[in-house]
């Protein structure tokens, strides 16, 4: 399969994303405030990894910097803008690193929740969701391992304890 490159939506002329999930900057010349022109050669960009395994890329133009997830850039470039009511770029196979267009689709928050259940990637992983471990591997089957936060979210007590000690972010 050949690698196909398309412009990153909103960053046309600066960045492109491929059907392999790679991102590259494009050649460009920038005129600095002192009038000096500087040529930047385009290159394949390295990206960071978020805690849940999603690839993120800082996009820059002058003083503007925007962090975008690679799967969202690929979904926008190869499937068009998110349809009304389906704002989430989702992975069919549940693998955050698999950013091929055929593995991505637009979906609803409920689709995202259903995918997490189906793939076993739900971060608070309660047994009725198919896992007895939280996203960091703590056992949720022991008594009082999970509590409900004031906002109504279920939280792993061990993760909360470690965050309180500054050991988790």
C-alpha cells in the first residue's frame, strides 16, 4: 500500500497527515520581524503519547500552538468533518496507536462508551464492564476499591491516593 498524504484540516500549507498515521511539516519560508527570511525544510514530525496511548502532535505557526491528536487529524483528513451529533473520532479495534483511516470513524459519546466496554479499555474498569482492573492495573474487586466522586464519577481509590501524594498526574 502506498502512503497517501492529505492536508491537516485547519493547517493547510503547514502540515500533512498520511494514511499510515504519520504527520509531516511542509517546506516554508518565514519572514522574521527583523525582515530576514528563514527557510524551514519540511520533515516527518515526532509526536508525544498521552497517558491512555493516544498520539498527540503540537502544531505551530508563528506564535500559534495547538495540540491535536493524530487520530482526529487522520479522521478529518480522510473522512471529512465530524457529522452533526458525532463529534468523536473513534478506533474500531480499540487500539489508540492504530491511526489508519479504515480503523477510524466518527461517533457519538455513547458510541465511544460502547467501544470502551467492547474493547475492555474503560479506564475505571468495573467488573460489569468486563474488567476487574482500573486503567493503571489496580484491583477493583477488593472492598471499597471504587468510590463515587462528588461529580458522580467512579474513581479507583488507589489512583486517587497516589495522585494525592503527587505520584500520578
